[in-house]
């Protein structure tokens, strides 16, 4: 006998599951599925007064109640209606249990399919990896076989092998040199067109438009270079671990050529992201990117007809006239050796400059010239 039939039979006999309960009590169905039998004695806007068949009085919030069924304790038709309601509630609960079980089975089925799919993908990945390793091994064996044939051929003709080795060395050197110049991208977001001319441990010395600058490998994000393949230019990206360095014979490690045409010796260079602070024999000099030798014209600017190594004078906007030997000239800073010592001038301060004859009293022994 089903639970619903047992309950209906018990109600027909006037028995409330162990309680002497009248068969025609009111029925309150809560939202959590619980069912209360007894009497609804009154209600307010928010609450329902309920007296259970066990005599317990409860104040039920209306928000917790799903349905209230009112029955007369002497009406048999209402009794049957109540039994029908109980039966429907039981059937609803069974349907919910079946739906819950079906959803659980569906979830387990999807999990099983997902695991099978992942396992299949794992096996396929392992197979592809094995195939790739076999292909690499085969390629390695083929390469070793070709190298063995080439070595045997080289032994037959030593002169030919030497020529081939020289050509290969030159090709590799050319490829290596291609990797020393390009667009350097820093982690700070800056991009600098430069050539790596020297490496000291993890520090690279870059030849840029602002002079020579030192960067640690960790400061460099990547370097974009242009290589030549089959006669066509192609861009490539090098990671910091792939960077190469060569020493430029035109720019020794301790000198820098400026846009004014002269070369200065320096002790150290610091880069602040735009300008270069150069510690030279003439003190601290602040150089900008335009001060580099790239694109330099030997023709002096109009009104500034005084070149490095010449004696002359400059007229300042303050009205002063300064005479001496021009030791350094860049787009933003001039250095004159006067009888009172070296004077650093900003190019913005200078109205015009002229070369003149050196006075007889001028002492040449106290001057230093740039090479």
C-alpha cells in the first residue's frame, strides 16, 4: 500500500498518524513542503494564527505559506477534497524527486562525457608529441647523415672545404651583425633605434641618437631587426636572450661623436629616458637625441660661425661677450675654454658666434682640444 493510500485510510478512520486528530482539520502547506493540520483561528496582514491538532499554537508568517485549505469538520465532501489535496501533494513530491534524480543522472552523464573527451584529447596530444619527436629525430639523423657526407667530401678536397668554411663563417658573421641593430623596446614603454656595440655581463651598451647608453638585459623587452632572406628584407623579433653585441670601430667604447662634428671622451653615461647625462673630461654634459651624429650637416647654423677647435667669441642675450677656444658644440650646449677656465653655455643663450684671430697674450699650453 502506498504512503498516500495509507494516509487516506488513516484519515478515513479519523486517525492522524498516532494522534487523536479529527478527520476534517484545516490544512496548511508551507513553501518548504511541510504540511500542518489543525485549525486556522485568525490572521493579520503578515501572520496566520494556527492551532495544531496537538494543541500547539503557532504564528506562521504568510511569506512561508504556500497554500491554506479550509475544511468543515462535518462535511464529507470536504474530507475527500482534503484527501485529494494530500494525494496531489504526495504526487508532486514524487515528481520532484524523479526530476531531481534525472538531473543528477544528466549531470553525471555530462561529467563522464567530459572526462572521456579530455582523456581522448590527452591521448591525441601524446600521439602528436610522439610523432613530432620522431620527426625531429628523423630530421636529426638526416642532418647528421648529410654532415657526414659533407665531411667526407671535405676530406677529399681540403682547399674546397676551407673555402666553404670561410664562406659559412662570413655568412654567420653577417647574420650575427644583423642581430645587433634595430628597434629596441624597453619594458618602460620606450622604443629606441640603436646598435648594440658591447656586452659586459648582463649589461648592453647601445649606440643611439643620444649617444652611448647602458641597459641591463632585464630592462629590454624585445628587439625588432630587419634580416635579408633570399634577397628580400624581413622583420624579426629577438628576445633578450638572443641579443648579440659587436664593438663599432667608428665609435670606441670611451668616446662619443656629436652632431657638431666633434668627438668627446667620457667616463660614464646615464640615461633618464630622453636625455643622456655624460660625465666627460669637461664635467657633466646633458645631451639630447638631436646631439647625435646621425643626419649631421657640417654647415654651421646661420649666425653661429664658430666651429670646434677655433678661437672666437659668442654674444649672449644678456649682452655679454665671451671669448675663448670652442671645445665642444652640440645643438643644446657649448663649452668654451677662456682665460678664466671652462664655461658651459646653452645654445639658447647665444645670439651669434664668430671666429677671430687669437690674441698674442693667449696661452696655448693651457688648452685641451678634442680629437
